[in-house]
């Protein structure tokens, strides 16, 4: 499987990119260097000097942050990738001394990068996550690296039946066979909606929601998938038998950016309205810390083991046995394959 190019990928959390510093990250097998210019705007360049191919990330920001200087021979490139300084000879700038620049947008507390043709970079294609708007919400965020293909991670979030088995004491309740999933598709968006009734929650979730310890609860888990692997997860938990409107509501994102075919950047986060009060940050931090443990020690080892098991085979080559809980992931995989085929056809044309 190759990578979609005419989509927005998460390059990092906006807070990772600090003024005066370079940040490099591999995205879809392209090494990209990011920095903030003199106005604080996020910029992204191919992390490779055209002179002797040294990584620009090994250089320095110069001219008040307006250019990156190669650490090998001192050529400087601005945020558009144009060479603006040659310290050698008569200072003439070779016509080919250019670096590819990628469109980059800062939105929803995230950095978004576009790898396709710049003239196709439509910011309206960025999914909407209003609860990550740092102006009105306290945002909690984290990330990790996964040694597995990004679609395996999408599969994992789209099928939340696994929480009862992989996370029986951290995120699940250990009740086998609980829950029912409904799948719908709206254009290029796939929804997986799952409801679990009458369960005893793990201690972390009682603490996070403020519900009485040991009370029987109902849980609603709605996952929205947008290509290539961007997921919004709405988890609402309430006392058993009560309407969903009376539940504790929690909006999170699970955003997977391929570094390569077998390595993935995982960005996850949530937000709470600032209007909640001064303890909003404490609540957000508690939730993010509570998620990291099962993600790091339960999901990550399992998905990485899947990748090792695949070896050099594709997912479909091994003819997986499919269950009803696989329907959302299969739908998303099929849609992704259609989008990849359509993009390849357009490029060939």
C-alpha cells in the first residue's frame, strides 16, 4: 500500500514547534524539517540540502528565523525553499538551489502538512475538531511511535470490541461479547457506533467521569474515520438506563501519520471547555495520563506484534477471517484503497 498525497497529515502538535528551533519528522517516507518564521508561521521543507544532500535539520535558523542554514556548507533557504544566501565564490545562487516546500497549516492545536501538489492544498479538507481549539478549550495531548503500519492502528480504533480483551482492567470491563456496533458511511467518512449496556467500569473511568465507584453504567463509543487515518472518538458514559444526554461526555482524537510502511506517528488528545473552571487542566492531564498506560503497554505491543506476524505480506494476502466487529475497519480499508486508486489514476492521466 502506498500513501495518499492529496490529503492533510498531522505533522505534530503545534506546541512541539518552538520559535528558534528546527523539528524534523519522517512523514510518508519523506523527511521534513519544520520551523517557525519571523512571524511565527509554521513552515515545512524537505529535509535535504540540494548541494550535498545534508539534512537541513542539522543546520541552524538564521536571519531572525526567516531562513534555514545548512550545517555543512552554509547555503540558506527561506520558508518557500528558495536559496537566499551562498557564502562561496561570488555569492551567485545556482538556479537549481531550491528545496521543496510543503504547505503547512496550524489548526486545532495541530500542525498539518500537505504532501501533494501545493495548488491542490484545500484547508477545507482538514477535519473539524472544535474541542481542540486552544482559545476556548484546555487541550491535553500526547504522542508515541508505533512500529507498525498506520492502517493497523486505524483498524484498532475502529473496532472497539477489543477493549474487553486487550484492556480488561484499564479501559474495558472484561465482559465478553458485550456491545453492538452500527456502521454508516457519509461520503468519504466512515462512522462506527458501539453501545455497551450494564457494565462495571475499570477504576480509571469512574475517576475520570466522577460516576459512583462500582455503579452499573452504559457506554456509547462513536468513532469517525476520515482518510487516510484520522479519527474522532466520542465516548459518553452514564448510569445504566439513563438517557445518553445525561451521560458524561468525552471527545478525543486518535490521529495516525505514517512515517513509513512499517512505522507510525500516533497523536492523541482531548479538550475540555475552559468554562469548567480552574480544575479543567487537572482533569485533562488525568485523562491523558490514564490513556497513555494502556496505549503504550497494551495496544502498542499488540499492533507491533501484528506487523511482525505479517512479515512481507499484505493484510489481504493472508486472507483474514472476518467477524461482524471488523465491518467498520473493512469499510475504511476499502474506501482508502479506492482513494489511492483514484489518486494514482489521476496522476497517470
